[in-house]
C-alpha cells in the first residue's frame, strides 16, 4: 500500500514519538510511505508562527526523511486543481493539499486528524 503521511504523523515518525501507536508504526513500516513537500512547507510556516508542535528544523527533517528511505512527493498543478474537488471539510490548506495529493496519486492519506478520518481514502493512524 502507498500511503502519504500527514504532517503530524510525519513528525511523530521522524522523532520516534510515543504518540504514534505501535499499530500505526507497523503499518507505516510495512507500507510504501511517502511525504509531501507541502508538509515541509507546513513545518516552516507553523514553526515561524510559534506553534510548539512544529518546533523542528525543516531542512534537517527533510534530509533525515530522505536518508531514511522516504520518497518525497512534490506539489503539482494537478494536485492544486484537485483541491477544488474535495468535500467541504475544515479549512486547513495543508490538510486540503495533502488529501488532494493522495487522491490524485491514487494512494491513501495516513492521518490522526479526526476531521479527516472517515473521508474516503484516509487511513486512521490514531
């Protein structure tokens, strides 16, 4: 299974956080897990806004993910256009582009976000 990781999950994986359940960790390790360039952008933006849950060096994060064998998915115009086809959901633009990317690429989005879980193609990693 190919799975695009949402940003919180990505940070938990990178930091080996105990907040990531054993079953979620196993699923990610068994899957073809991918991260989006949008997640790196989200880390930069939210870290700059002083969000404590995003205190990480984005360059180190990206480098570490690539060194660990994760593939990076760039954001394309097709992904951006897919955002317009999403159901009405919360307005976080980062969640919206990640879901659009997953749908466009024919993969699942792995998330712990209760507002995303339950949407088609979203895998519950809580």
